[in-house]
C-alpha cells in the first residue's frame, strides 16, 4: 500500500524552502514586540515562563531562545508583547545571537553587530557526521533521526551519518552533557581528524535547558569541546538542524542576529 501511494504521489522529499518553514499547525520561535513591553507585561512574562527565558536588568529586557521550551504560553497570554518567527533558519555561530535584547528606554532591539564568518576549511561538498547523545532526553535525538527520512532526505544535500568519529567531519551533540558523558564526548572529539566541526543541537546542548544549574550536568557542549554552530529549540525541528549543517559547510548564511531574523 505504501509503495502504491509513493508511486501515485511521485515525490515525497520536500523542497528545501518547505523544510525551512515552521508548519502551520505549530508554534514558531517567540519574538518580542518592544512596543508592548509595559511594566505589567514584563513582570507577567518573567513569572509566566516555566524555563526562565525572560529577564530584566539595567533597563534591558531579554528573551533567551536557548532557554525557551517552545510552550507558547507567553504569546497566548501577552500577544501584544510576544509574536513568533516562522522561519527555521535559526542556527547561529555565536551564542549571543540567541538572545533578544530590548532597550526599554529607546524602545528597540539592541544590535550586537555582524556575526563572525563561518570557517572556510569546513566548506565541503559532502559532510559525514557522528552524533553523540550526552544525556539527552531523546527529543533532539529523534529529530536528528528524521533528517534521513524521505521527507527531509539529507543525503541529497551530501550529509550522512557515520558510526566512527575517525570517519567524521563533524559532531552533532545533544543533551546538557552529564558528568558521566563529559570524558566520552572529549575523547570522541579528539579522535576526529582535522578539520572538524561541532554542532550543539537543542537548548540542552547549548545552555543545559531545563537541566541548567543541576550539579549532575555541565550545562552546555562548549564547556567540554569548542562549538562552531548552535541550533536552538527544545527540540529543534529537522529544518533547523539542516540549516545548522548548511551553515557549518558555508552553503547558507546566518539570519538570526541578536535573536532577531535579519
């Protein structure tokens, strides 16, 4: 039955521009609306967020996408202050670009300046990667697995999974890096040949996510090995991970600067 359906449809793999969009039924990445950030709303957002993604200090109100769990409660409760970004081109090369900062006195976003240029030595026609689950809940791991299904078909872009780090050009790391996995992650990285890259997949891998602050985790891959690309989300969708891989090899550019799509 599935083969007959495939023959009738003719094409299962989605075009790249389709993969890089948030599905209509899903909530995108939150986006602050500076004009709606009244004192009452700001206080409400800070108390409402279950993961502590909102903060206010010294006249700056911020939203850290690396701590957002994507529940959408902020946008539902305060639509005048929080919208959403519908693109999955959210991978970045520096962690600061995952934070939206609003200058409350000026009423606009702070611009951290242009992001650093991607590494040229990783601009390869094909990329073999090894995944390491460093204490992940299984959510980000399952999204990486979806890259190989017929709908996303990462193989057509030259990406493939390998079993050994000695055959890998890059590491995709998930999870907050539990203390028991830190040494294994370090050894895996050291076993890779040069040039090599690292992609932190998901908020747990970037900042520890909901596990941040626990004595049993190191709260981020970059606490153990250098990271080239950060892919936010809890978990990130396959399109966001694919954008991270494309950014790593220099086939796509970084669009998220200062937490805002440019």
